[in-house]
């Protein structure tokens, strides 16, 4: 039975992956707010993203620590937004939540994302950073941990799919444009470590 099985109805989706559903809604609302704040500009400006809570190291160090979290809910373009929502939160995040449960998924997503944000302000202090990618890579890192060290928890086909996805996403991280390498790798590392700490054994059941 695959962890990537479709959810069915919207009601079923909310029931099986409530945190994922909340993340999709909250990110969507923040993106609409971003577009409103951006006005008539064709491209979302840095000023707009900073006003709404983008991760900017000097502001974080000045005491605006909330930016480490708020930056995870902002996106710099329509492509950035839909890529993170569909491939990231819906597909990867939703699958992980159904696998480990909402509590463990929340810990992996938020703490992995915060770890990525923290590394960004340390290693990329002069770069404005936004996006859910760090948290999404935390989910991917946890799935990669399962695929490598908890093989009994997933099917062989899912294990191969996760390994391929992980390899491709790491590759795209290095060859893509306007991508926070530190954020992606930091999120993956944080998620892998949290997976090790939280996913102990075959104590959960995949529901379809």
C-alpha cells in the first residue's frame, strides 16, 4: 500500500492530513495578501516580502525573531508558490503526515523549517529569504531517513520513489536559480535528524 495514494474527497483529505490542509490554506492566504500588498507590480518586490516578514538577517538580529517562522509562509512568485504547495506540502508533507501522524509531522515540519531559517541567517546574512522550502525539505529528509533506515515501514516502490525524489531535489538545489542552497540542505538535515529521533519503529498504520 503506497503512502502516495490519492486522498479522495476534500473531506477525506482534511481528515487524513489536517496539518497539511491547514498549511495549504495558510500559505495560500499569505500569498493572496502578498499580491495585495505588492500592488500593480508585475513581480513581487523585496520591500513587500520584508514588510510581511521575510527572513532578513539584520532584522532578525535586531529582535524580530518571528521572521524565522513568518518567512516560511511567504513566496516570491506564482511559480514558487505553486511548486511548494503541490509538490512540496501536498505530496511530500501530506504523505509524511499520514505516515507518522499530525503531531510528529508538525514537529518535523516546523522545527526542521526553523532550523533551515536559522542556518540561512548565519551563512547567507545578506540575502532575503522566503518560502516553505526549508520545511518541505525537512519532510523530505525525514522520508529519506525512513527509506534508508526504516525500510520495513514502507513499500519497496515507495522507498525507491523517495530516494529518487531526494536525489533530484538535491540536484535541482545546486543547479537551479534563486534557490537557497543552505535553506534546502539545512531543512533536509534537520528533517533527517528529527526523523531519527521521532520515527522509532513500526508503530503507525498507513490509512487509505
